[in-house]
C-alpha cells in the first residue's frame, strides 16, 4: 500500500476555521492515510482555567499527574473526537485511536536523568498489523499524542515522534510518506520570504545548507528527525503548510520534500 | 457469537478501587464482550472547577456547548482511555470507540419540544458490522456515552440506552445478554435488605410485582427498558452489582435476570 502519514499541530488545531478547511481538503488526499495530532494551545488553556501551575524544569514542561489528565482529556477526548466527527461528515471513515486503544503504541516512561519529565513516553512498539487491517478497510486512523506503557499507565508523547514511529513501522511492508504540517510553506532559505522554500533536500544538500548556515537553529532537530525516518525506510518526508498537504501528496511542487 | 454487553456507571467509575477491582474481574468474563460506560461524577466535578453553572430546566440537566465539551473530554477522553489502558494491562485487547469513531453510533439531536435538552442524542443506527469485526478478533470495544450525528456534531447520549441499542443491533445475528451494573445486588423485594434480590423476572411476574407494589417508582423505567430490549431480541438483561457480573455471566445465581 501507499500510505500517507499526516501530522497537524497547534497552528491548525488552534484555529477552528483553519482546522475545518484542512479537514475538508483531507477528503482530496488520495490513498490510505493516517492523521496524527497534538492538542495545541487548548491543553494549556484548560490547565490555566483549572489553576494548574505549569511545572517547568530548565525550560521544559513536565507532565505531572494533573497535566497528564488534562492532555488525555484534550488530545484523546475533545480534539480527537471533534476531528473524527468532522471527518465522518466528509464521508471519511475516521477512527480515533490513542496508543492504548488496541495496543496501538506502547511506550516506556522516559527514564529519570538530569530532568524527570514525568509521564512522558518514548515509543517502543507500534502495532502495524492493526493499522494495516484498518487501512485495508479504508478506515483513517486519527491518533492523538497519547500512548500507554502496557501496565495501565497513559503517557504523553510527542506527536512528531508518533508520526515518525508509525511511519517507520509501516515502512517495513509499505510505501510510506510523512507530511509534517507547520506554520511555514516549507524549509525557507530566507525566513522573511515565505516563497523562498527549498523544494527538495537530500543528504548531501542538507550538509551543504548547514555549512552555508542557510539551515540553522530550530530547523536542525526537525530535519535530523526527518533524515532519521528516511534512513529507516520512509520514502519521503514533507514539510509545509496544512492547506497545501493535499497538493503535496499529488506530488505538486509545494513545500519541502526530504528524500534520500 | 455469544456476546455480553456490560454497562458500568458512576457507582463503579467514581471509586478508583472499585473500578480497578471490576476491571481485574473483567478478565474472567468468558466470551466476546463490549463495555459501555458513562463518566460518573468526574464530569460534574470538572464543570464545577471550570465554573460552568449547570443548566437545569424542570429538573433535567441541559447539555449546552460547554457541557458537551466537558463530557466529551471526561467520557471519551480521560475515563475511556484510563479504562482501556488498564484493561490492556490485564491482557484484554480493549479499544475505546465513541459513537463517532468508525461511525459506530449515529444519533439524532433530540428535537426541541417542551424542553430543549441541547446536545443530547437519540440513537438512530449502530454499526454492527464494525463491532462484529472487532469481536471476531477478540477485541473488546469500550464505548463512552458520546455519539455523533453524521454531520460533524458530537452528542451526549445515555449510557444505558447505548448498551441497549448496541445489544439490539447485535441480536439480529448473535446471542446477546446485557448486564447493567448498578448499586444494588439486583431488583430488591425489600429495599433495606440487599439479599432480598429477585433472581428472575419475566413478563408475567413483572406485572404481578407491579400490582403488588413490590416494584415501583425508579425501578419501573429501568425494567421497562429491559423488557423493551428483550422484546427486540436480547436473550436476557441482568441487573446487579459490578463485582458480581463475572459470576452472573457464568449463570451463577447472583443479581436479577430479566427474561422473556
């Protein structure tokens, strides 16, 4: 199968109009697809309303018990079910599945090192056969950033990582592309010019772009992750705006493709 | 297939120890099973913490937009995923599915009559083939009291009704029993004596028990619903305590069975 894994984050989810627009375009995405999402600013807002003080250590947010409950409610509950209900209204047979559901994604609580991140999970195992059964039936799994450890504990897990790990697990038998939607039209040569996106980056051009300081700071971990996915069998990783993903999947010249 | 639909409510969900105990016993329940749940007092508590004033009309709680968001978060998010993760730790392949997921339960927003109940759904259609596929694979669907209307709107739906409607839909092809867990050992002859439960009620004994005023007030709508399910092909409806349901399923003499 040709499978597209599409990840959306706060820059889509936080704006009802943008989310609706994206979900209506999602119908046009051909082939088998998986949607991965976080919860954007809604979780922060709910925490604030509940008077939960963000637990920050060295600039990193810690997932304590209360925060885990909030992200489970917002990601796996509100956002996930709203997306699923809207996709269903577009005649897409969406099914929301956290990592616990059908043992889709088993993770391990991040070991306590210099920082104790709390209830944060690092992915250990993806149930690819379950995804295959659903995709074969034209079902669209909608996966929030919540996993479990197999011993009854839910865990907060980075949505970018979930998209990559699902992709890698499916890439053993299928042609998998990952589409990361973010707030830019792609990897930009000039951050002030939205149209300066680089259409394709491969291993050798990546090294050159880093040397020339065209790609720097925040983009480096993002692209390192993309190349890690490529090295593990993913066909291509795309970076661009959510309102262009349906064009990108048709191989139209939008956004940035990361290829071998 | 022999299928057991088990419904739990606040009297189990609201007490972590009771819920854990119930979920550990759930492993012993033989055969194919579906778990239906509400959200108990957690939704009320979250509403209170968020400062949402309960919208009551003629003693009935109205599901306004904010309340719908709260119940979606609590039922389909927190409670559902905690139950699923715990069942997974007991080696039960649980999968949490709201009515929107895989178009499992389509409902219609209750028409506005004397009272506008808000975002409350009356069940129209249950996707029995989806449940059959999952049950054949030894998966245990865990269904919160949230449905959708097929046009993108989530709806709050009574968990007892969901259990009955799922049962009726599956009864066309399968031998279905419904187990309603509540706070009593069964239908009691003497409300002050927990051991006075009536082991079996059928149509004719029901009429007699009502005439004799043994069964009255709150039990009548509950039993009327049970007999409605029986008349639509359900084999038996059981009423009793959650910690006895595994015995009831083995046809041991606990609780009250409603049969034709």
